[in-house]
């Protein structure tokens, strides 16, 4: 076999394989549609809107929050200002998403910048969520959240600020 033919075939296989891997990476880079209710819930948390938070989740919603089992009501109670108003800005970076029919899961980094009076506090979590389709809409059924110390998360995360659409 001619060396130039072998080289041409090798290059063709390499380009095809590279294209497939590139396309797969592009698919992972975009947020999965099932991730939308997670972002909506955190936006509602920032607005202290319990009703909007409930609308993003199933009736049997469960949150495993840093070693504790929480209900939606416990989460709603936890984000209320309690006399000390604060502003929260959310940032996300999807890690991976998978879907099988009407069930999907997403793993992601979550960062919140919380400003209370003149103090700014930054918190980071590694989280995952399971969503189910209800009436043609994704809803959160289960979330798992692990809070990290500020120096324990990777420093190369490219945070994407969440801006709610009106």
C-alpha cells in the first residue's frame, strides 16, 4: 500500500473521529433543557418567592442538603430574609446531563454571591438534580447539594451568571 494513501486514510479517520468528539463536547457545553427549572428555582430563591419555588418542583420534592433531608417548605423557610434583607446572585456551570424518556439528571457547580448590608459572602456547592416531565414541563423531583469551603472547589470553573428573563 502506498504511503500517501495510508497517510490520507489515517488523516480522514482522524478528522472524522475529531469531528465526532468535538460535536459531543459541544452538546455537553450547552445546558440541557431539564436544567431550566433548577435555574428558575434559584432565581425564585433570590426573590424570596416561595410560590415560584414550589412551581419548579414536584409535590414529593426532596433536597439532600449537606447531610440533611429537606422538604420544599424547609428550603423556602431557609431563604427568607428574617428581618435582614439580602441580595443573591446565582452562577452555574453544568457538568453533565443525561435523559431517558421523561426523566433527566444534571450535575452542576452552583455559586451564590450573597450581599447583606455591606458584606459580600460567596458560597459554592457541587450539586445534582433529578427532573421529571409533568404536563410537558420539566420539574425537580430530587436535589443533592454538597457545600464546599471556598478553597475546596476547582479554580478553573467558568461561571455563567444567571439572568432571569422577564
